[in-house]
């Protein structure tokens, strides 16, 4: 007999969501390679705005079907995951430049990376939620882990080359195969998932909300890379903003048993952190430097 519900959500919701994800991946793969930098940026910007609009529409749909709280939790999770995914882009940029990949190969590597990340995130989220339900003390462990990560970000060398994991540096020196680049993208996303998934679990324990917000953010990562690739080196205070964001959600997880922060307040706080970070980077720009 077919299951009518999986992890608290109707089976039809899971199927419909994955059909949309598959269609978006196929459409992304079918897009032509732009012939100029301006056209490339315009296509990537359109794709980013389109996926963000779909995410917003999905939040409105959740609000109509499940209420305001799940919708706000989805938006908060989407903002957290998208914000933390920006850090992935630094590693991807260095990785692709190190391997000397052209635009076409960069697109292929990111497409396969996104497809694999959807599967990996599902496994990580299932494991995380199971641990939180069966071992209540895991919530304190996740919160402490986020705080430690925030401190590490604050202490990180601002030189982006030094921010690359050493295994990536060794890999790009030993192989020029696209397979190894895709594998590196998958492993990098998995490493960053240890930050982002606990952060989203601090906002919601609803498997459907956590999973869909993660996947929605991942889908926009590929086009976001091409939009921001030329701007990443100028975002001087990005790591500080991410550190504050992680510290906030980590503290929220640690005190959650005694103090409940409303989801609307969480979303407003996350948005304020990102706006202040972007404004500070714009007002006090660092001198540009090459990542080559």
C-alpha cells in the first residue's frame, strides 16, 4: 500500500516538489552558453531572480496550506542557507580557476554538483532531525558547533586563497579531470552542510520545511555563482556577517529550551545582518586582488 504521508507532509507534496526540481535542473542544463560577459551575467541574474520568486511563491503556498508559522520558517531557512552558500562560492571560484575551467565546464560541474547536493542534503537532514528527536542534548551540541564555527570565521585569514581547504589545493594540482572537480564540489557542499543544516534546524524541525528550504537555496546557487563571481573579492565584510549570523542561530538553538524567539523576529534579524554586511562592504570597499 502506498504511503499517504512522509515525514508529516502528504506524499503528493513531496512528489510535486521533486518534479519541479527536476524540471528546473533540466531547463538549466538546456540553457545555451552566453556569448558575452554581459549576456552571461544577465541570464544568471534572471535565473537567480526567477528561482527566488519561486521560493517566495512556495512560501505563500505554505502559508495558505499550513499557516503563517511554516511559511516564515521556510523563508528563514531559505535566507540562512542562501547566505551560508555564498561562502561555497569562494571555494568554487578558486577551484574552477585553479583547474582552468571554461564557462561550459563550470556550468557542467555546478549542475552535477547541485543534483548531488539535493541527495546529500536529504540524507544529512534526515540524520540531523533523527538525532534531535532521539537525543535532546544534540541540540546543545549543534548550537555549540555553530558558535565555534562563527569564532573560526572571525579569525579566518581575509586572503581567499588561504580560505581554501588544503585538500582542494592538493587535488587541483594533481588532476585536471572534470570528474574530480565535480567530486570536490560535492565534498565542499557536504562540508558546508555541517554548518548550514544545524543552522536551519535551529529555526524549524519540520522535515518538509527544512528540506525544501535547503533545496530551494541550492537550486539558486549555480546561477548565483555566475552573478557574484566578479563581485566576491569586493565583499570585504562577508565573513564577519556570516559569523554573526551563525552566532545568532547557534545561540538561538542553545537557549531554545528556555527562551523561544519568534520566527518573524528571526527572519528580521537575519535580513538585518545581511543588509548591514552588504552596506559596510559597499561603503568601505577593499582594494581588489586576484585569486589566480
